[in-house]
C-alpha cells in the first residue's frame, strides 16, 4: 500500500518519515520537495510550497500509520490518502513485509 501526505517543509517531512520508518509502520518513505499546492482552505485559495511524503507499507498497518501521521502532523487537517498496490516486484514486496513486521 502507498500512503501519502504533504507537509510544510523538508525538515517536518523528514522528521515524520524517520519516526514512522523507525517504528516499522512503513518500510520506506520518499520525500518530494518541489511540490506546489493550490487549494481552498477556510474560504481562501492558498498557494503553498509543500513536501509530498510517499510511504510504502502493508494494508494491515494503515490505521496505525494514519493515527501516527495525525499525531505528528502540524496541519489541522492533514492529507492522508491510501492507494492499494495490486502488483509489484516480489523481492521488493518481500523486503517491505520484512521491514514492517
């Protein structure tokens, strides 16, 4: 499963990613620092630079991972989206399973 969230800067993204990987809630986190988000928040259109974090985890960890992201996240309403992985390179999937056990 892929779980994504956005954070306000690279330091906050790295701190969250390290915590989650260290806790074995995700095997890996990729940070994409050059993200520009345009969205409406509290009646105003926002135009912000953000960092996208993409976590690789297993389905059974989603609720715990989501809870941890919400606990550590600086936003009032953070983005937390889960995307199922239906297929992949088996050796990588095996590694992911080992790192999240």
